[in-house]
C-alpha cells in the first residue's frame, strides 16, 4: 500500500502550535524550568544539569521525539544574607511526524529567591526566562491529495501546494512566581504560577499570516513528607490552560534510602505513578546514586487513541547530576536554602 498521509501543513501547524499544547514531559518534575522559571535553584547543591529523551506514538505513526537539557547554577547574594540567585538555560528540541515539524529553543533563566523568615526555609521566588525559538519543517517529506492520479500516488506528480518559507525564528518569554516553605522538619512544600508566551510571539511560516502562539498559564505545586528516617513521600502536580484547552498532570513517588552515609550522600530508589488527565497513566522508577539520578517512565495511553495505540503511549528517560561547587558564595555555607526535595 502506498504511503498515506492525511495531513497537510497548515493543519499540522494549527494543531501543533496555534490551537494545541506545548511539549509535555511525563517526568515534568525533573524539568522545572519548563514548569516555572521560579523553580530554578530548588535543589540541594550549587549546580544541576538534567537531560531528557522522549519518544511517543511509535506504535501508531512516525514517532514524535522530544529532547531537553536544563542547566542551573545557584549562589548566595552575599555572606550575611539568606537570599539566593539562580541562573541557567533550558534547551529543547522537538520533532514531530513525517514532515519533521520541529522546534528548537534556547532559553536563559534568571531567578531571585527572597528569604521571608529567619526561623525556617520560607522563600518567595521570582523568575524570568526568555530566548530564541526556531521552528521548521521539511517540504520534501510532505504528500498531498493532488499527487494521487487515477488512484495512484507518486511523489513525482506535481502539486499546487506552494510554500515560500519552511523556517521561522522568534523570541519567547515566560515569567513565574513561587512560594516555598516548611510545615515542620519533615514536611516541605511549594506552590506557584507561571505565564508562558506572555510576549505573544508571531509563529506563522507565512509572514502575511498573523498567527500568535497561545499564552499558557500553569499552577505548580509540590510536597515532600518524611515518613521515616529512610523514607519519603513526594507529590507533584501541575494544572495548565492554553488556547482554550486545560490539562492536569500529577502523582506521587515513594522514595527509600538504600544507603544513607549522610544527608547528601545517599543511594535511593523511588517508585510511583502519575496521571495526565484523560490521556495516560504513567508508572515511574528512579534511582538516585549519590549525585546522579536516572528516571524512567512509560505512558499507558487511556485517551480516545487507546484502541489504535493498543494503550502504548511513550517511553521517557531522564538523567541528572547535581553538586556543590568550590566557590566563595556556595550555598553549602548557608544556614538555609529554598525548599528542595
């Protein structure tokens, strides 16, 4: 059977970038800058790098591939203050479908954490993230209905479709705010919100078209509660709206320290389940080996596509590294720091 493609470029573009949602990772909690720039710096250490690879819909069509890399560095503003600055960058590359519709972004981040209490780890954090985004597609990979002649398709058949531009670059900007604190020595939490694409970037391949990237509003929350000296219950949740659509994703992990040499030198195993509402149930496993972490998830599809996909959604893996640095204003010397899980 000849290759059948039921989609044309404008429909792809509208569904993916004008009316649809941004790229979403199942291990969203491992990519905090894609949730809220105010989350930059909420970890134990001065430096953290996290990479992610995601492949989905391989059982149905050409797989959608998403890759991300986030780098953060945190340091105290001065020796006599519990305030912090965090700087970083979020890189993202996404490729979808036969047309290789892709988006690559490089987004620097700056976040300020203001201490609100001299007695506990209570902070108000404000962050901004802005940078360049390039999106593109491969015209040669597209097929159109007028290339079917007498019921037979040939890529050599001419088409009336004409594309003057297959590449566009624009500036994207996001702001966020977060409140983090502790209920007691064993319970930490945060709640915040972020506003993505507030500068309303124009994203049409045809410059004569006034297509604006829809704004996205996200509410973020997280909670960590120690259940014993070696065990911890961790909850994460996000609710977001974009382009008239809304979505909730959240769940829990139970973390157990297999080896605990001290507070910062542990080997831990985490397991749990997350839910992307009306889309997927997501089991998760994670291994923290001292300063390194590896997480694995697989989406069990429960959406209207579950019959076609046979419940197979997408595989995702994340890898992270964090550590303290030998710098004068290292957060290691501070008595308090923003909440970290």
